[in-house]
C-alpha cells in the first residue's frame, strides 16, 4: 500500500482512530472481567493478590513484544521488510519465552517474587502458578501485536475493535464456565481466562494480518528496510525506553508507602489512576495517527490531534469537579470514608496528566515516523529522573498530601519528557523525509 493511495479527510482520520481508541478502552474491560471473576472466590483477597502480582511481573517482559505493533506499523511496507520484521520478532519472542520459563520454573522466580515483590510464603506458590500460565500469554500478545501493526498500516482499524470484542466474548464464556463449575480457587484461574482471550485475539489478528501481508509488493523501490540489523536498530531504543518506563509506577508506589497514611495514599493513587486510565486509553493510539497520516496532510492531522487530545482532560475535569466524580467513586467503585476524600483530590490532579499525555504520545509517533527512536530513550530517562526527584522532594516537604505526591511526580516526569521531545523538533519534515529515504536523521 502506498502512502498516496488514500485521500486524507477528517472523516477518514476519525474512521481510522475511533476503532483504535475503542479497542484500547475495551482492554480495561477485559481486566475487569477477570477481577470480577476472582472476587467471587472463597478468599478473594489472596486469589486476586496472587494473580495481580504475577500479572505485574508479566507486564515487564510483555513490554518487549508489545512494541512489535509500532515497529511493524512503521517498518513493514513490502515482503522483504515483512520477512525481516518477522524474523526479528520470532527471535525476540523466543528469547522472552525462554527467560520466562527459566524464571517460572527455577529458584530465580521464587527469589524475584519473594524479595523484589515482597510476596509472603503462603502466597508464593499461587503467584508462581499464575505466572507459569501468564508467560504463554506473552507469546500470543507478541503475535497479535506484530500483525496489528500491519493491520493498522493498511488502515483496517475496525479489526482492532473486532479482535477485542472476540477476546472479551471468549473471556466471558470462560469466566462463566469456571464460576458455574466452582473452579475459582486460585489466581491461576484468572491467568487461564486471560490466556484464552489473548489466544483468540492473536488468531483473529494473525488471519487478517497474514491476508494483508500477502497483498504487499515483493519490494518497494523507495523503501530501504531490508535486513534484520535495520529492524534491530529501530527496535532496540524502543525496548530500552519501555523498560525505563516500567520503573516509574513501582517507584511511585514505594514512595507513597513512606508518606503519612501510606496505605491510604497508595490506594487513593491506584483508584484515581484507574478512573483516569478509562479516559486516557481513548488517546493511547495517538502515535498511530502521526505514523500513518502526518506525511500525507500535516495540517489536518494537527487539527484532529488538538481536538482529540483535549477530550480526556476535559472529561476528567468535568467529572472530578462535579457530583459525577463522587458517584463514580462511591456507587460504582465502592470507595468510602477517608479513601474517598483522598481519591477525589488525587483524581483532580490527574487532569494535568490527562492533558499532557495525548500530545506526548503523538510526538512520540513523530519520532517513530522519522526513525529517531533513540530520542525516546533519552526522553524516557528524563521522565524517570524527574519523577524520582519530585517524589523525593515532596515526600520530604509535604508527606501529608498523600496520593497527590504520586500524580504530581508523574505529571512532572511526563512534562519533562514532553519538553525533551520538543527540543529535538519531532515534526521537522526534513528529518521525516530523510528517514523515508533510508537516511537516519539525527
């Protein structure tokens, strides 16, 4: 598919973006299904805890394969680049699976969960059992992300929503069966629900993605991505940036635990973050607008980005400062008492993060488009260092503000990341044109 084959209009941009944003929102629903199922166990706290801890570690290694989506969307333009990307993805997926198996079935895993995650002895084996299933989710996640990048490049984003609906339907069926049979006794049940859902999503992604890949030309003369080393050059900084980002949330939670009323601060931050994520997920694919459309019509893309990027912050502003926020926290989420007050205050500060994030994601897409992924590693490092600095300062001067410490530090880090990205002029058309001619812009 050549870039000039589709005339860019505002409706076409929305037809591309809306299914992506809807599918991202549905991801949140899929995790709600699992947690709601596990909550019906005889000892829900232990069951949910074992699954959640295993899931948090799974998420670290899954970062290595999730970025297949951006990579294949940006690099696969013909069958030559498709085969190179496929080979690199297979190598990485195999390496991640091997590492995961070693961790899950040796003393290394016990050490990680005991000392890095603070898992108690009675919870250790159930957590390991859940992780031993979740590691196979990584395989299916890698497959679906690889083919989703191809699907997104071909503008067939309706398939993203279809995949998520199929995944959720499968998860609901499995959840119904395990509840009917009374099998909800360990966190590993949640892992199996997740595994079946992801497997079905990977199947649908693979079928559509392979169909589109067969339509690619053998070689596009103007596309210079041909070798595995070129793929690795693009992929490696994305991976490092993702792994740096993994450190931010644990750092915030650890710091909040040292604040006054630490447990309330951690819980308030988690509650406010979960509400915010529902709105921010709407713009979590802003980078794909940049990758797929900016070169075709920059002005239209910037206008659409400006409008869509304001939706999460405006929505969150309306909710957190009106009775709607109180209703969501109390009636929907069941938050009461002191935790409700702390959560509401923290939620209001999350408006700043919701304002910054969509535009940062778009600019990151511009860097991916210009093949300057090494800058993402620099900006993410700036984010982490700023977050840690603000955490330390606020914990020292204002430990009583609780969950606000977390969001103030997180928003400061994202602001620093945004400023670093802007410093490198991500929307410079010369950089983008050079990158598309095979010259790495610096």
